[in-house]
């Protein structure tokens, strides 16, 4: 049985720099890419995969594909 972790994340596109910040409300991910044609989502997954030390393809956006508020799922290892 595969177990996964669900995480709520706020994404801030068009930021001054790429950054992952832990807040009392969860993670905030700042990306320099604009929120158009999926560019911010690609940058978000790339940055988050490095921060969480998981492979990019292990990050699954469950909800919020077109929103700043995202719910992701990653497998437990």
C-alpha cells in the first residue's frame, strides 16, 4: 500500500526571486515566472522538488492547477 503526504501551498508568481518559505499557515513558494501558460507551475514544481528533495515527477498537483492556492500530493519514502 502506497502512502502519500498531502500539502497545502500558496504560490506567488512574478516574485523578485525563487524562494520557499515556511509560515505558520504552511508553505509559501515564490517563483519569478509569470502565471501564464503553466510557466509558474513548472517553476513551482522545480523549486519545490529541490526543497523537499523529491523527484519532480513525484509531485502531483491535486487541486489549484489554475490558482495560487494549491494542494499537492507526494509519495512517502
